[in-house]
């Protein structure tokens, strides 16, 4: 059963598949919404067929569809369309991530849905949005990472184009779609009317360019990759230690002075080349070399402890195993258990949104088998 949360009482009809839309609806489910996943018969969501697999079942699908219900409907079939329309009648939100125009072809575009269900919120996460010359263009995560500029500032100078190591194109769109849906729910609470939420993966990549896009607007020159350092704060990058690497992020002059004291290099705090952040940016390579003279005399763990005690933001570069085993992850309930009838009990990532006053259970319901909830859904619609 869906856990109680701030979205308890909200019903979401989820037509989306793979990642961007399902990530949005998974977040809403985590916050208490009821999510009814409408899938094509026989094959279902494509993500059901993406690995890694456990006992023949997709752990990937499990991770982003847990706690939802599933009903298989062919939206070109009149009987299934009737069921779908009854679902829309009880829904607060419908989410889809088809290519623009698909819903119109099915007879369920925004204009038609808004006419028939004026309180329904319609949310779309597509590659390029529902307007503009590229709106009908197909897209996957890596396509928008490339076209949206993110890949151009990722990796090391002179290296090959590098994809960010997670699906930021899809995940960014999923997060922004969630923000849009929650905003539309608030608007409806005030006015009683539903709205269309139109989120483009490409737009989200532009929004996430942050400092890079402002550097272009100011300089007129498109920035390139800088490896593992910040483009406009120094020292704010990865440094070598005796046994590996450490990240040091001294984001202002006071932190820089604390860093120098903690490393036993007070002379670097008064060196005229490094007195301000702007000067440190101008001499970034020289400063890095001097800092590493000291950092390479001891291990990462030693310097992490020293800098933490001094109040300087710093830390090791954890691999995935080290990250999930970091004690803070368990303390924040970021590792939850799903006991799937086929896969058995497995750990998954928890909900990063902690809202005080609402439970954050240590277990989650599994993702549904395809069409698993048909009987219960039809009964609730009065069709049993």
C-alpha cells in the first residue's frame, strides 16, 4: 500500500515509460500519491526489458516503478479506451512522455482532455517540448546531453566527448516535471482548474548548464571541459594524495585561509598571487602544484580528517560501493528494502525528500507485474 504522505489522496494516471516520466511519478508515489501505470499489453514498459536482471526480472524497472499499480490497456481498442477514460475521470494528474502529437492522434491531447476533464492536470516530458521547430524530434537521454551542451563541458580538455555517468537528461526532466505538477496542483487548489505542464529534456539541460552558460554570455566564448575543477572558484577541485585523491572545495577567502593553516602552509595564505579568489583563478596551476607538495605526503583519509576538523569542505572520491556504505546513507534512510515475490528482498535507494511529520518507511512495495492490478482497478471503477 502507498505510504501516507503529503500527496495522499492524489491519483496519477501514468502513461509514461522508461525513465523521465516514470521517475516523476515514482517521486510522487514516494510522497504518497496513488500511481496507476497504464502500459501496452504483452510487452509493457520498455524498461521491463532493461538490465540488470535478477531471476529474469529487471532491477532497473523495479528501481523507478516501485509502489505503483499496473493495468495493460490498448488505447486503440474501444473497450480499453473506455476503461482509460474512466481512469481519467478519477485522476488528478495524467503523465506521459510520448513524442508530441501522439496523444492528439489517440484523441487525448490537451485541448480534448481539458474540455472533458477541466480539473485534470496534464503533464508531458518530451525531448524538445510541445512547441518550436524541433518539437517532433525524437530524443533519448544521451541525445539531449549532447545537443543541450552538457557533454561539451564534461570530461577533460582534449579528451573525447563524455556522457555524464548518470542519465541527467531524463532525470533532470523528471525532476522538473515533478516541480511543474506540484505547482499545477497548488494552482488548482486555488482556482479549481487543471493546467498543462510541458517540460522538454533539452530545456532542462540548458537550465542545468548553470555557470557554463553564464560564462558564455559574459565572454562570448563557449566553455569547454575542465576535468575535475570548478571553472571560477579556486581551490575547488580534485588533488592528489599519497594513496589517491581528495576533493577540496574552499569556496571563499576565509575557507582558503583555513585550508592553508590546516595543511601547515600559512605562507600560501599571504602569497600575493593567491590573496583573492580572482587571483587564485589566474594562478590555479601554480597553487595546485604547491598544495599537492603537502597533500602527497599523507593519505586521503588523513587529510579528510584534518580538513573536516578545520571546517574546510573536503572528502574522498567514493565509488558506488563506498557511497552506499557510507554511514550517512543508512542514517538518512537512503537504503530501503523491496521484497519482490520473484527477486526476493533487495536494497534500493530511498527517498531524498524528507518531510518532517510524515513517515519514511524502511521498506517499499515492489514494482507491479504487467497488468497485475487490473482486477482491483476495475473493481474500484465499479466494473467487477
